[in-house]
């Protein structure tokens, strides 16, 4: 069977725009010889539609779009993801796929396995399929699955389901398995998907076509990387990562290719750039403003913003205080010059002095401490938000995951903004990105110049909120901090278990306490792009008012 992959980038809720995108891709693939065209999961509505499904007209309008698509189908069949009504008991809707053929009734398949963990909450909306059965198409039996339906127990967080949709379809004679997917990106996940799909194909001796969505929707990024494997489990097609793509694949092909996954910094950069680009495009923002401290976090964020939006749409702002070093100011200016972005210098020294003077009597006799330190990022936030309001820029925050985890950030200060670009990127990985930007990224773009000034990467990280300050005055070395955070936040290990990995008990307890204490701060943070297995924000639900302490 010749199957066309429509790896598209839908927008959640843009039913008419998604209709056009699906239709145009279908027409091109049909003209290229496809006998069946696949879209991603919930292509009509975009994924995840969340509580939009409860709006009175949303599901009926998505069904009307399905009818429109059916009326436009020609010689090739179209398998498209949509939201179906549930006519029986249970949740009001089904996550569904419709097989559309010219002059024939619509046939529907409902999703069986509804993920309700991490970022997924499908059991809130959808009722699982009551049965699965293959469709007869072009003399073959087509087994239709939707995203989670194809995930096997070994690749899930734990055994979650009592049924195996793929096995059931094979037992009913399915010749080909297809999967419409909206599988969010995390680092190394594309290779895991390929390994899983290839193993299934080998186990059942059937070709499998896996069509994934691409694009950013709020905090989630979808990487595409759609694949087709033959019955031997050999890869016969891989679509592009992080961009729309189309391909017609013959499921009987024996021409195997190598699976491609880029280097970690390259893949991470592409994911973050796509996340920024789509957040702006889908929310109707056109330009960004970024505070440039002269540090590595704001530098990497600025490079990502320029890649996503273009240099003319990014403004960098240096806001020196009495504690800002001349080197940091010069580094910020040099970075802006290298990137070709507009650069503003708006000192906050006078504002800081005036603000402190208001408290001269109230604070009389008290030493300066974090109160005065935090005034500075809050004055910077006011400065950046003034530029945002006046010129319509979206403010991008520049804090990394390590800082956010332990609360080494200022509420209503450097946490203020509309999108937290690197809030799921640990500090050590920020440095990896910076080195990659200055090597591989520069050479691939044809620009051999150093984009991020070397002095930004080499200097000791500092908030520069008091004299001679460095991050390590308060924090453990980032190499140690990031690994403890990975074990505590992403792996959910207790302090006692982390200590058995060879870490100092006092350091582990300090990190654990700081993570737990700062839940209230993270609750008020800007939405951040998810790139690791567990990000703060979407997919992580921790109470703020709680007294559990892992004391053992």
C-alpha cells in the first residue's frame, strides 16, 4: 500500500485553518501517488484541545469540518484525527480517527488507551473504545491506532493497561498497522519511538506507519519524526524533525535507511526555537524583548529568539545597576552586535537609589540583604514590561531549570514575562548549548564568527546584585546541583536514595528543601517549554501548602 504522511503543524482550535492545511497536504500527497493519506492525531482540532471540547459549538464544528473533508476526498482515502461524540455512557467524547473515502460512509476508530499521566489528561474528556477492528481498504485489512494505542508496556512509566490494541488488530487479520500520533518531544524520545515501533513490526511481521504531529502548542513541543518500518522492523522512511513534511511510502519497500537523531544540543536548540516560533505565531505576537545581563542564560535565550523570530524582531536590553561589571555591559552589547539585534542600555541606578530612599526611615538600622538585591530585578522587570507595553513586544524570561528548581530567582523580577524559554534546561545544558552555538551552529549557518562572546561562557556565573557575588556563594557547583535535581525532580528519588548515589547528605537535604519551599514561586512563573522528561509546570502537580518531609 502506498501511504502518504501529512506531518502537519495544526493550531489548537483553528478549525478552518487546520481544514485548509489537511486538505492541501492531502491533495499534494494524492497527486504524488498516495492511496491512503494519514494525518496526526486530532489534526482537525489540534492537540491537546483541553477544555475547548466542553464549549458548546466546538465539537459540532469539528464534526462539520470532518464532513467538509469527506466531501473533498478523491481517489485516495484519508485517515484524519478528530473529536467524536460518545453516544453511550461515560465521558462525553472519543479521541477518534475517521477513514474518508469518496462515495462511501465514514468509518471511525476510537482510541483505546487514554494516557492520564505526565502532561496527558485524556481520561478527563474521552471514553475509550469499546472494541477495535481493522478496516477493509484496497484489498488489505488496515489496523488503525491512535498514539498511546501503540505504546507497549516496556516503554510506559509502569504497566497501565489491560488490553493491547495492536495485538487485537493483528489477531483479527490486520495486514498493515497505522498510527496517528501527537507525541510530545522530550530529549531522546524520537529514538525510543523508533525502537518501540520497530520491535512491534518485527514481533508481528507487519509494516507500521507512524504519523506524528509537529509544532509548538503552549508548553509542549512536537517534533514530527514520523516513521515507517517494514515487517522486518527495518526503517524505510523518516520524515523531518521540527518542521512540516510530506512523504509517500510503499509499505512493501525493502530499502532500509538509518535512523537519524541529531546531537543533543542541536536537537534541543531546534525544539526550543520551534517552541518560541509557534508560541509567537499562534498567539499573534511578532516581536520579543529580552533583558541581556551579559550572562550565558540571556545569551542563549537571545540566540534562540533570533533563530525563531529573525533579528529584526528581537530587542535586547542592558539594565546596569551599581553592581553590574563593565565586562557584563560590554558582553551584552557585543552579543547584540553579533546577533544583529536592536540594543538598548537603560540603567536602573537612579531608580534603585530613589526606591531605596523611600525606605530610609522604615529600614533604619537594618543591614542591606536580599531585600535590596531583589529590588534590582524587579526594577528591571518594570523596565522590560514598559518596553513590552509600549511596543507590543512579548517579554522572554531567561531563567534556567536549576535556578527555578531551588528558587534562585526573584518573583515579579527576573521571573516576569510571557514565555520562559529555557526554564526546563539545566544550567550545565545551557553551557552545552552555548558551546554548540559557537561551533556547530555557527559553521552550519555559514557564519564562522563567535556568536556568544567567549567571556560570557568563561566567566563565573553571577546575578551581580551585590559586590563580588557569584552563584556558587549560595548554590552547589552546577554539575552536582543538576544531577541531584535530575534524581529528585525527574526520577522522584528520595533524599536517602539520592545520597546512596554518592552525594553529600547536607547538600542533598539543602537541595530537597529548596525545591519543596519554592513551589509557590514556580506556580507564578511564566509558561515554559518542556524538553525533559519532567518539567516544572505542565505535567508536574505538587501542592504548595504541604508538610511532607522526606526525613529518612
